[in-house]
């Protein structure tokens, strides 16, 4: 069994991993990430102390599935692209989407996270893992910039400061000739609500960057393509798989714009 000791925001990697694992154990899973469940079984860690329950596992699975669908649709039209998965954590997205070897996939996260990944997940064609903070921009030198790029960031932006986040956007736009960014983000209210987020609170991490209008990033070289409020992440097929309590909570939050916009997923082109 792997001995895992992540600190502060790095521990949230385990919370989302466990959420996907719990979803995979359901009779009718939303994401069905069996690789996440297998990873949890290999890691010597008391996941229960992260405070992830059925409702939060459902939220994790819905978000991951929505981002997967956006990424898969873009990759289907760009089979020779580069994928940069920022703050990948213990996510198995490269395995879930399973792009052809013509796609060059780069996972980027702290060295200790990449080290654990290398001991748990198998190698795959076209895949490279880079051990670096996403805001130590030297990692960009390891990624070719001569192709279109898909940049994916799930559960990352809110942990960055506004200054480091916007500088990251500038660097990405300057690196690649064109591409798409798919990312989730919190509003300012969502960042302030971190005190009631069990995974964030128990990990000791701090959220910083709230984005109230996704058009804000257009001043740094992006162009907004689409944006989904949290209540729109699940299609009818997914909604049918959600436990009744979670489904009722989604419907209730849809009535209040400030609440449904606390967490969103957007696509931008550049």
C-alpha cells in the first residue's frame, strides 16, 4: 500500500479521487470511474476523514462528466492536438477519454503527486507527466507549442490567486498557436463559502480566486464559447441517476441565481 501524506490543497486531490471512487461503487454510477476505485484501494489513507459523502461524491462525478464531455467533443474534432491537464491530481481523465496515440497528453501537478501517480497508474501511449506547480512556468518548456491545444483545469482555478491565474492564462495563450480552455471556477460568493466546504475545510487549504463573469478572461486573450451554471452540468440521463435528495437540492438551487452561479464550467477559445 502506498503511504500518502499530502498537505493543504494537495490533500483535496484525495477528496475528489474518493468522490469518483464512491460514485463508481454505485449500482448506476454517473461517471463510472473504476480506475479511481482501484486507486483508492491501493492507497493507505483514511479517506473517511475527508468528509466526502454520497451527495458530495455525486457533485464530483457530475462535474467530471460534464468536463469530460466538453473535452471529448473538442478532441473528436482535433485528433492531433496537445492536451494539457493542469492540476491533474489523481484524476484518471487520460484513461477515461482514452484519446488516440496521435494526441500528446500532458498531466501537470506537484512532483509528489506525479510520483504517486507513477506508482499507481499504468503508462499509456502519448502520455507524459510533468512534476511542477502549474504556476512555476518553466514546465511549459517541456510541452511543444506547434499544435492546437486543449487545456483542462478541474478544481484548480479557485486555489490560484487572481494574479497567478491570469498570468497562467497569458502564458498558455502565448505558448500555443490556438486552442480551447475547459475549466470550472467559483464566483466570489463560492470562494467565501469555503468555510462550509468539508473537503476544503478539513484539508486546511484556502481558496482565493473568484470569477464572477467568465468574460473577464477575455482581456487576457481568451474568447468565451459557453458557460454552464452548476444546475446545468447534468443532462437528463445524468439527472435520472442522481439520488433524490441531491436532485431536489439542484432544483432548489436553480431558483437562486447567486447560488447556481457559485460554481460554473466554461469553454474559451484562443
